[in-house]
């Protein structure tokens, strides 16, 4: 007899067939009705047991969290909220669960409590839904790039360069932490280290992806990145996943076209394939919103927000124009912004980005041509020598979700920028080589995957959209 998933039983046409189903008990009531879930869908299947035919010891072991195997007949259900149920003939306890200590009881738990039990939280409806949506987004990302001629490149996790120039990196070393070798000037001698130099966990695969784009034409990376930023906000993780395409012979306009098309594709995929999970997450969000003051409530439902992105062309606005809009806006004039916009060159904050999207343009926004001083060294300098060919995509409720640029392809300009920032050319010799040998216009962007999952699921804390979050003072699992 074949074992079926809960999803197959609920969606199929197996009425009056003998079936096997395995899963975890969500609830067991009246010594008769088991709500069973196996992770294939957010929905449970009701399994009806005849307790008179059950061993009394087995009966005691059927509790929330227990893993069981059931054999029985799939029949039409007379109960409310379900179309079918399993009339159980045989039941086997695969793994008992102690009802006194099992943390994930069928009641509302705080997010903080669930983070403390991250190994079990995916058994809740909320986290199982979030992780299925995360899975669908991951698949859609690969599908989009593969069907558009991109090559998937695995860039190194251990690196000797700092792509962002932020300096907030995790060091990788095999040296004795208590007694490291020292050089003549008393500094740690990294020549004695495993790689013979100071190395770190990567903050981006971009620089290496550029090398491969300049041979394969269109590439993308999708992997873990790390930042040792001592931040405990709801928007930051120390370990997170990045999607980074790089394309040869593509300028900034092409880069903006690619990013918009890509985002719309993956969001459409989720709408088409995660209906049950999105419905649950939307209702969860509506319930959460009821406890907030009216002015803090979202103006759009979850699926409305996704369709808002899908159905609107992204408005393209220069940084200079955006600064003028923000300077003259009511929140700025009435000093409602936490960070007031006073002059050109200011680094925009989330409150400014959300104002542009949600209040002013009322559509997703792509800002471009940022001041060179607030952007990375590898971005192409414009003719005004004040701005660079950078672009950021801004979303409702979240602010920046994508950052990208046309890369600086001119060797002399790039060398000058490296020198101005005090970066040692020897550290980037191979990156500069790309500008010596067959250099060409090329562009790319980075999308923080967890930000995308955050937006798509309506969750409010980035720690709740990654299986095991890594944050300051927290690496429990």
C-alpha cells in the first residue's frame, strides 16, 4: 500500500481507497479525532480512530508532537472545514512526544519564545508557511535565471577582499587565539596562518561573479554572506543569503530592466504556487494589525502588497530628484522624519525610502545616480564626477530591497578610486586585471534574500524568515 502526503490526500481523488499517511499530531481530542500534519501543506487532515480497537498504552502516546503512521480508508468528511478524512484501521507510534515538556503546544506563542525553540518552531502553522514560501522563492530564483541563459556560479565563502569596504567582517583563522605568532612590529603574523594571509567570511560574491561574467556573459550567485555588524534590529542578520547576478555588456538601464523583470517573476511564482500559505499569512497579519493603533496599520493586505509590485511599473527617479522631493515634503518640513533631509549627499534611511514609495509615487521606485561618496568603489563614475551609476529598488513596507550598479570598467578610473580610498592595489590585483584584458561595460545587483521573504510573507522581523538566525550574542542552534 502506498504512503501519501497530506497534500496529496486533500487534493487528490482517492476516496474509498486504502491509504497510509505519516506525520505529526497537531491535536488529539475526544480520544477519537487526530489532526495530522506532515509539512506538505498548511492544512491538517482529520484522522478518526476507533479507540476501542486501540491499545491503551498507544492511546496515551498520541499527544501533540508525536510522530505516527496511520493506515485506513479515505472517506468524505461530514465535519466542517474539511472535505475528506481518514477512517483509521491501524495506528503505529513512530516517535512519542512528552506532553508535559513539548514546547509547541496548540496555542499562541510569542515570536521570542519560538526563536528560543527554533529547532521546533517550524512545526507551527506560521513558520511552516514561511518556510514553504521561502522554498518557492528559492526555486523561482533559479528557474528565472536558468531559463534566461544565466550560469550559476559558486563564489567563495572565504575571501581575502572586502567587497563592500565596510570592514565589518568575520575573521577566518587557524592561529592559536591565546598565543598567535607575532611579526617584528608586534602584530599578528598572518603569514603563519592557514592561507598565509588575513582572510574573512565574505560579505558578497560580487567581485568573483564579475570575473565569471567577463567570460560566461551572464552569471548569478545565490549563497550565504556574512556581516559582523553589531546590530540587534529587526532588519539585520549576521548570516544571510544574497542573490547576485552579473551581466557583461549591460549598462545601468539594462540592469534596472533585469531587476524589475526578475522580481516580478519570482513574486508571480509565489502567488501562483503558495495560495494556501499566503492566505494563512494574510489572515495572520490582519489579526496582528487589529492590536495596533489605526495609524500604524498597513494600508494594504499582504497579497495586495505583492500585486502592488506586480501590477505597477517601477518608477525611475534620480537621487537628486528624490532629495528635492524629500526636502520639500511635509514630514521633512514639519520635522516628522527622524533623520531630516537638509542637503544633497545625505544617505537615505528607510523612512525616506518608504515615503517615496508609499506616499509620493505610490508604486515601487528605482533610485539611480547616487553621490559617489556614499557608494562603493566599484561603481561607475558619471561624467559629472560627483555621482555613480548606482541603483536601489524600494518597496512598500520595507524600503530598499535591491542594490546594484553599472560597474567601473575603466582601469585608470578604478585605480584612482582604489587609491583615494587607501585600498592596497595588491589586494585587488586580479580584479584590476579584468579591466586590463578585454574590459567591457557590465552591471549587476544584489538582492538580500531574507528581505524578499520578509516582504512576501508579511513577517516583521528578519529573524523569523531564516531557519536558524545568527545575530549578536546568538548562535544557539
